[in-house]
């Protein structure tokens, strides 16, 4: 009777450990999504481009996007991958007038962006 109780306890423990590992792998996979954002900014005093015309250019070239959002002085376009973002940049660079700058938006959570900020500010002080 005592050995059955120990076996049942070990089974329950191993099952819960396996369940925790599965949850951790699932969360890790969900967090590894490679979202990419393009920012369109007007140079000088040009007006912000219309989100509808941007979506029309992207749809006409078969490029899927998640969202188009105006923010401050830019229009932010979010994509599911960096490949979609690069393809969209090529299309928008060729179709939009040259009064707009299309650039990859820095992600705030990227550790490399903090290093580049530190590197850039050190030149200002020295």
C-alpha cells in the first residue's frame, strides 16, 4: 500500500512538471513573434499620408500588415515579420513621393537598442 502511494505521488509530480514545461515552451513560442514596425514621417511641412492609400499600395503588392496607426508625427505600420516589413519598405519607397521618409521603427524592448543609445550618447560627451 505504501509503495502505491509513493508511485502515485511521483506520477503526479512528474505530470505537473511536464505540464509546467509545456506551458513554458508555449509561452516562449508566443513571445518569440518577430513583429516589425515601419514608420512613415513627412519631411518639412508635408501632410501625413492617408492610411487608406498606404493600405491600398500594400494590398496591391500582396503585402499583409497587422495595423496602420497614426502616432505623433508619424504613421506606424505593424507587420508580422521583418520580411514583410522589408518588402513594404521597398514598395513604399518607390510609390510614395520623396517628401516622406520610410524607416524601420526601433522596438523599445530590444536590448541592442539600449546599447546603441549608450554608444551614441558617449560621442556627445567626449
